[in-house]
C-alpha cells in the first residue's frame, strides 16, 4: 500500500467528509469568516478609502479648506520614502533569508520531529513565532515552508495531516511579530530623526519596548496561548481534500541547485567569493557601529540580516535568484506607503491629529489608555494592514493622547504594536503569501486563526491593562 492510499483511507468514527469531522469552533465561525472574506477588499482599496475618510474628517472637524486638505495630502506623499524603503527591506530580506538553502535544509530536518498531527500544528506555530520574533518576513515564509515540509514528511509516513490547519498554524505564529526584533513601531521609535522620535522629542530604546520585562512575559504567554488553542481546535479527523496535493509535495522536494557555470563571468557569479566579501564587510561595519556606542535601528536590523544572508548563500547567482523571488512580496508596500504618508500629511497639515487624540483622551484615563489604544489599533489594522503604515497613520494620535494623560510613550508604542499584530489573524493581507505558497484560500484557514485571535487578544489586553494600572 502506498503512502497516498494510506492517507486517503477513511478513519474509524466520523467519516472525513462528515461536517462533524470539523472542529466545533471552525463550524461556528464559518458564517463570520465568509463575511470577512467576501467583504474585505484589497489593501490598496482600503488605503484609498481611508484617505477619503480622513479628508472628510479634516473638512468637518478642522478649519481646513478643500485646497488645504489636497495640498497637505500631496505634500505628504513623499514624507515616508526613507521609511518605506526600510520596511520594504525588512520584508525582502526576511523572505530571502527564509529561502536560503541553509534555512531550507534546517526546515526539512525540523519537519521530521513531530510524530503526530496535533503536535505538528503546535510545532509549526511555535517555529513560525520564533522566526517572526527575529524578523517578520522570515517568520511568514519559514512558517509556510515548514508547513509544506511537514506535509511532505507525513505523506512519506502515510499519516493524515490537515494542510489548511498547518498553514493556519504557520500564520498563527505571526501574531507575535510586532513584539520582536523587527517590530516596526519600536524600531521606528528607536531610530534617530524618525517621525516618531521627532514627535516625542527623543528616541525610545528597545530596552523600554521590545526588551521590557512585561513585553517578554507577554511573548511567552501569547505563544503558550496560541499553542494551547491550536491543540484544542485541531481537527480530529482529516478530510481527503485537506491533505496536501501532490503538486505541493513535489514542489517542496524540488531541487533548486544552481545551473552549471561555463563562461568566466558565470564562474564568478557561481563563486562564494562575492557574497562573502559583502557579508564580511557588513559584519565589520556592524562591529564598529556597536563598539562606538551605536544602537539598534531599522537600518542596523536590515544590515544584520543582509550580512547573514551573504554568509549563508553559496554564490552571487543564488543571492540574486533569492532576492528576485522575494521581491514579488514587496510591491504592495511600495504602492501603499505613499498613500499612508499622504494620510499623515492631511492629519498634520489640518490639525486633525490633535482633534482625534482629544477624542481618545475624553474617553480614557491614564490607566485605561493602553488598553483602548490596543483595541483601536486592532480596528485600524483592518484599514492599514502594514505595521509600518499604521505607525505612520495612528502613531501620532496615540502619542498625543499619551502626552495629554502623562502615559509613558513606550507603553503606547507597544499598545499600537499589539493591536496591529492581533487582528492580522482575520485581516488576510499578510496571509496572501502563505496562501499562494500553499494553493489555499483565506476561508480555508480563517476558522482556526479566528480562535487564535480570541486567545491572543485576552493576553494582549490583560498585559496592557495590568501595565496601565501599574504605571
């Protein structure tokens, strides 16, 4: 009997096609998930719609004229070009690192560790979470690639495993990305002359945000909550249509070795020397940077990952190929960030930032502002699914409110970060690369990720409420 025939044999008990084989929670959330999938347009449409909404708010609640709004928008379009490049590099380099042969080989070895399906779902989520804490682009791609490798391994053993659940687990690990090393909001606040540091008149070191004791505790609690949630909602019986397709299995096993080198130019490109020189130069610069008292900023994070990639790849040819493939994920950021900058331009030029922060101050206290900031950030994430874009659009509002209520701005930076990562579980923007990798639709994973939204939200809200009370 082949592995494939073993995997499609119906188990005892409820038949795989029976609706009872699906977790109760997934069945209960199906109507809501269908509404989300059918009603949520593209991120670009959201950005344009939000621009119109902000423009109308500025006309209604400020003294600005239509020409003032239009001029503020147009002048603001180029206000985040440097930040846009930094964010694009974070994603580009993360995806590139995840696709290197060294990482791919490691993922294949890791895929052999889980011995049953329930453990596999939790394992994929935890690995994806650890990758996301390192850099969000890496976490997204590592989770998806590991899920595919696990599906291949289970196929070889003849064990049934739900591929949609594996992909949902991979995406669930992404729920902690904005608490980690590549977190857009904390890194922007830690970067000199960024729009956040100019807003508050100083930089906020990562020791006050990402590496604060309460954020580190929240990371542990969130990963534990996600693991328990996935264990509880894992399907007990796998439908035949939920087993990874043969195309997925063959793609995961495909040999991506470099072509043979014939000419002198090809032999140079196939040599390890070129990326090794670049990698060593970057390492040397980073050592000097920290030796001279330099801090961790967005640029430094990007150069660290570029250095690591250069040291891992086998040739300039491999580096170019990996970057070319990863670049397909960057287009949305490049198109949308000028629109987010334009929104920020409208709010700044018309004084709408002060008006909106006043609304928040009127309903919050110093103790409840972090929690309310988190909830509002979760809502705004539907309209601005990019963490960096959300920092630009919502960050000034939350920081104004924090100043008015004398709340530590580092807490509000993390409140924004928590809200942004939280509703990613039902905002499909960042799931698209994973779904494309797996050949799935958003409805295939939403039932599982919605459960993760609820359990992680309890942790985020509880931590921020406690920190607000203690501050």
